[in-house]
C-alpha cells in the first residue's frame, strides 16, 4: 500500500521542500545523480524553488563513491537540520560501510516523523536503524538475501521501488529517477513529472510494481522466455533445490529442451548453472552476514557443510572461510598530502580493489570450454 508523500497545500508556497542525501562510504554515484536530478529539473521547469537539498556525511568530511570519485558534502549530520525527506545513498560493501553514528541519526529522524528513503543498497542501512520494521521494502538484488536473513521484520520484495507510509525505498542504477518521478507526480501532478522525464529523454517511466531484473541478460530473457522462467525457478528454490525434470515440467518444456537451451545460450548444463546460482547466494551470505558455514550450507541446499565446502572450493577457487578474510584497507602515510596523493593508485584501481571484497565481484562468466559443445 502506497501513501501520499506530501501535498503542496501542507506547506507555505514560498518554502521549498527540504531533502537531505546521506552519503554512505562507497555509495554509487549513479544512484545519487538519478535521485537528485529530477528535483533540479522540477525547480527549473516550475520556475521556482520547489525543492532544496543538501549532501550529508557523518562528520562533514569528503564522501568517496564506489568509483573512487570524492564528493564535498554541504554539512555533517552533527549539525542541526530541518528536513522533510532524508534519503540514504549507499553502494558497495554496505554491511561494512556505515557507522553507528549514522544509524543513531536516522533513528532521530524517524522519531521526528521525517519521511525516510533509501536507494541502491541504502535500505540495508535504514533497516539497521530499525526504520523499516513492519514496512515493505525494495533494495538492490545483491543485498536482498542479507536483509532477509538479518532483518526478519522487514518485508523485502523484488519490486523496483516501494513507497509505503513514511518510507521510500528503491533498487539501484537509474531506478531512483523513476521513484523520484513518481514522487513528483504525487506532489505536483502527472504533468510536471512527465515534463521532467522528457528532459531526461526518458521514453518510459517505470512503475512501482515492476520487478527488478535478476542477473540474466535482459535481451536473452526476452528472446528465450522459457530459459528465463527456468532460471527464475532456480533463484526461487535455493534452500530446497528441485530436480531438473520437475524444473522442465514447471517451465513447460522437456528436460532435453531445457538442457539444449542452457547449453546454447548459457554455455553450460542446467545443473552447473543451478549450482552457480546456489554458490553465488552462498557467497553473498558469507560476505554480508555472520551466519555460520553450516547454516549457509543448509540455506543454499547442500546436504552437509563438507559437501558445500568441497563444491565451493572447486567452483570458486577458495574455501568458504577465506571469503570473510578479505578486507579493503586504505593506503596510509605519514608524509605530506602531495606525497600521499602521489603514492595512491588511480581511482579506477582503488575502486577495483574495493570491489574485490564485494559478494558479486567476479561472478560474470563467459562460456566455459568444458561446458560448451561444438556445433
């Protein structure tokens, strides 16, 4: 159930609607940009300051995005603010990127009945503050499992975005723009929202109820709907894997057709693909939760921790326990700022180093030689 996120009649017309963007370390720049820009264009088209916004960090220091670009905030959360809406912007390695100070501040905002939002993996931070208990919530697919395991009172879903009572949450990429266009439509009417979308050359505004695509190429999913259906069934049945024959029957094809589709389009057998799905979920749980290896083995449909560890080591190239031992440590030096900057790798290399600690890092695979069949 969605709710009205504010009406122009609720505030004096001369006062802009005040929005704070809380930048969590390693936030994704695209999520921030697509959330802010609709507000800027709404002001431009309306010819008046409908919205004002500030970028915030815990201490007022620079915020580093996942691509290595640093942002200069307008203020810290330690200062006194009067916001109508606060949006948490997070990105990679979210479970280790936020602080207790940020959680405490979000709780304060909640007690003041400020509208709270989050984009990309930001809902994980809101949930950590207890601000999503009893609410429906959308989030980037890579942190959904961690949220489901750690925050059972949060009603996670796979929709692009969710607006319910005093909460707005959405997935990542360009989806924040669509959430904000929906927000503008509720506050100012569809005409202004449409005009803003036209400024972004956006040919279709996506609806709240649409599902976020899971990690399968969208063109392939459209071209091969039976393959996509089978893959979705695998994603939905990880704790208790289903037999390939039953999978084929549920997808409405024969087992032989199922095997041909996977070999032709995915370069592997259905069994190997299913195993990768389960192991990728295990990797995210290892990275994002404190669940034991025995618990994760059970969650991912393995008969024993020994069997799980053997499969994981063979497929991922390392034992499960080592997934939790890789942390990014920023370069430090006692020299001058110039010496420090000179000693640092490029922003792209720093971003790559941080990404290696991510649960989804390196999961893209082309066809493997042993899985492909010659024509």
